[in-house]
């Protein structure tokens, strides 16, 4: 069966010129395409379809109504701010968009919107409704709950508050649940929020259980074989090296340790021990990736309808595949995405297979830095970010981005440079951990991430820098190949024509992710009918997810979208738009009427 590529301009009275190409090479090429921009362009369609579907009598204009009046705005336009934001109604003639996104577009225009997404770990400092709203106003796209800390009832409360925030205030904050993992870690410090270890102090690490309060300078360990495995002279690193101890004596289940690098001890911090300059990892390698507690937490996350589950200390792709099949069998529509945390030597050894099997990855640099030489962490981060981009998986850069802001109101200049590098590497998202969970300045920390991201992204666009990274084909079928080529071409056209925005209509988010993978200069408006898909798209670079009920008729969809967005002041007549969809494999270029 042959396929055709159909080019036509709606303002022309000529019949379309049809080019028939043999099946193995049906791709849309735009390398030599030249069209007028802004002033005279009305509509251009690049369409891939079956030859039998082509009919000259059907080459009607893309836009048929005047001034995009096909839709009716059914809810009051939102006003930016915490107190007067109104959640949109969900009827067929309305469109749902994040409050902050709408305000950014109105105030700063297309080119000034932020592309890098921001994740905040929720803890005691930010679990209140007002604190959550403050984070959402500052740009939080995803709220992370860490199952290492707190009870399930506490996490349920946070989830309910985030959902309420979305419903009442018009946000689209997604929820990520992070499993604890079965690696060796400390206990909960007897209920204390933290403890300070000073240089030269003797601390007791033990596998014995104590009723609170714990004896002074005592730390419980979750691994029963801990006292047997460590040896006198070993170095014990807490939380990736934030505090360091030297083992000086073993007495039954107790291990006496001398603090050699002082610091702050946090509940359930990860523990690693080194011998003769090498990580002792044999026991960790034998522990399961998903513990019995993790499975209970995963059941909790499924029941609560979280959007993402991040799996700690992933060792192989099989673990991810097993979890995804488990979720598919139990979750409604199986629509929870699985994020693989890359934080161990085993993760690096099986990196490509793990990323292929997952729905995304997290560069957990803190724990990763405890298992590999520190100087190796930056190159591994860049490698993971690039590989995720090539395989079309969103990637999160996490851990210690603004660690000093746990205690201080401004970051170090080195931390700002670190954040800038992550943005330059074009990672999808940046994540705050302790800075937002227990820090004294969570909103300020988030503001730093937002402003640095905006500045670096703007400079990138002003310099018109083009990446040299190659994006290999990832399609698994002929239809997927067409979608991939259409998105590659649409992104290239968007850059060459300097369009204001890309529109993508997507049921499951796939074509939106393909556009995001290309990292075009303009923002990507992703329209989907599913609320869960809309929230998940909030993790991916450059995507502005909207919930919109639409049909298979692209003319009707475009008219409706233009009408609704113009009524809200988010677009205006004359704006240049490129539209694609996973319903009709086509590229449409047009000015907003």
C-alpha cells in the first residue's frame, strides 16, 4: 500500500499537489520548505495519509469560522494569585489550564515561559494547604512525597490537600510517590527531626530496638547483619557523605564509631560503608530492590491515585517491568508512570535497559555520589540526561541542588552554577529535597530554581544555540515512525519559522513527548481529554498541558481552541501556530484568525 504526502494552502484555489512515495520511506521533509511568516501566511498543511483517502474535493480550508468564534468560554477568567483563583468547570466548552501558566503567558508572552519543570519534596515545612499553595504559585509542577518519612495517614493528608489545591485553585500539580528502598539506612532518631554529630564524638550504631527516647548518641540501623559485616577501620558514610564516621569497636550488636566529618543527621538517612577506599556493596547487592514495606507503600500509592511512583536503588530492568505489570493489573487504567532512580553502581551498569523499561528516570546524585568517586558524578549526570533524551524518557536532576538553603536564605554561587548546568543539559525537571521538605526557606529555594531556569533558557534562545545531540529513531512500528518524523519536522519548522507556539492534540501524551524531546524554541501547548494525562505531562520539558474535550475533526478543534484561548487573553490574532495531533498525522501551520 502506498502513502502520500499532501501539501496545500487553504488560501489557494488550486487543487493539492500530491507526492506518492513507496511505503518504506514515508517521511515528511521540511528541510527545503520556505513559506512567508506572520504577514501573509494563512494556513499550510503537511499531511501524511493513505492514498485512497485523498480527494481533491475535500481540500477545504483549515479554518472555517470567522475570528475563531467556534467555542464559548464557560468559566470566569482566572486572576493570578492565591486568594482569587477560580477552578475551571469541566464541561465540553471549557478549557483547563494551570493558573500560573496562564498568568505567565498573559504577562510575559510565549517566549518568556519556563520550560524546565520543578519538583518539590513535601515535608513538615510545606505540608499545610497555604504552604502548598505558595509553592504552586511559585511554579511547583510536581509534589513529591517520600515514603522514607512520615506515616501513610500523613501522606494521605498531603495528597488530599494537593488534589484540593488543583480543584479549588486551578492548578495541575502532579503527585510523585518515592519508595524507601531496601538499602541499609538509619532509623527515625527516636522521633527527633534531626541530630547534630560533632567532630570527635563517639556514636553507637546498633541493630537493637529501643523505645523512644533513644539513648544519647545512639542510631538504630535497619539491617540485622550490620554489626557482622562492618570491620574496625571501615568508614561509615551517612546520606552520601554528609556525615562520616570511622568504626573503632564492635560489641555484639553495637558498633562504636568516631565522627570524623561532622554534620546533620536526618531520620532514615542512607548508610554506606567503605573499606580500603572501596565501597562494600556485597550485602546491598543481595537485598531486594522493592522491600515488603515498599510493596505496601505501592499499594497505598495505587489506591490514592498518585501520578508517578519513583523506585529507589533500581538494579535491573526486570524490577521495573515487574512493577509496571503489577500496577497495570491493579491501577485504574494502569495510568501510573514508573520513575527509575539512578543511584547505585548497579543502576549505572544496566543503565540503558533500566531507562528503556521505565517511564522516566531520576539522577539521585546524593546516593550515587556515595557509591562512585565524587569527580565522576557530573559526567554520569550528563550521560543519564542525554540517554533519557535519546530514548524519550523524562529525566529529573535531584539531590543537593540548593542544600545550603535548608539553613540560609540565599544559595551559594556554586549551587547556582550547578542548577544552571542542569538546565543547560536540558533535563526535564529539577527537584528540591530537604530544601522544601524541612528547610527554613522553601519558597525562596523554589524561586531560585525558577529564576535561574528562566534566565538560562532565555539566554539559550537569544543566542539561537542548536544542540548537536543526535536523536535516534525510537519508533517500534511504521505508524510510530510517521508520528516521530512529523514531530521532528514540526519542531524544526517551529525553529526556522520562529513560530509562537506548537499545538499538539494527544490522547495518551505520546506525540507531546516526541515534541518535548526535540526541545523547540517555542512553548508546546499539549491538549488532552484526560486529567491524569494532563498531570503526567506536567513533568516534561516545555509542555503546557491543557485539559480540553475535543473531537476527531481538527478544524473544529482548532476553531474551538483559538476561541477559548483568545477569550482568556492567552493568544491573539496573528500569532503563528504549528499544530499536530495523534488523531490525524499532519502538520498544520497557520496564523490565529
